[in-house]
C-alpha cells in the first residue's frame, strides 16, 4: 500500500502552464489533485521529465475577483493519455510545488 507524506485533495481547477524548461508558453489544463508539495493535472502538451515548470492555478474562477496561485516546480512525470475517451490525445503531468505566490486580478 502506498503511503504519502502529505494529503491529496481531489480538485478540478483551471490551470495554465506558462513555462516548461526554458520555453515560454500558455497551455490550458485542469488539475486532478493537489497537495502541499505538488499537483497532478491534464493538459494538451507534455513536459520534459525533471525540467522546471511554472503554472498558474485559478482558485475562484467563478468569483467576482479571481485569485490565482502562481507555482514553480519541476516535472516528476508526464504520460500521454486519451482525454475524455474521445480519442483526443493529451498528457497527465505530475509536478512539484516548490514555490508559490498569490496573484490577484485587477
């Protein structure tokens, strides 16, 4: 049986990858679960194993003033998957959460 150091929370929140490695980008995704040390999400593009990654999780996307969490970490796993059973390929990415800051929209 697998034991985790931190508790995971199943949350489906909008996510945008803004940097993978040295490449700047904006690729949309959706979180599957989050812990205090990392995140598992799906997206339309893979990421390099062990490489740095920057991503933004929108916490209250339906709220009046959206609040986002800008995160920096590294890629632990990136697996190709079939999204939604519709035959559309995507990726499931596991990344650490090493640093973060709250960002408020103006």
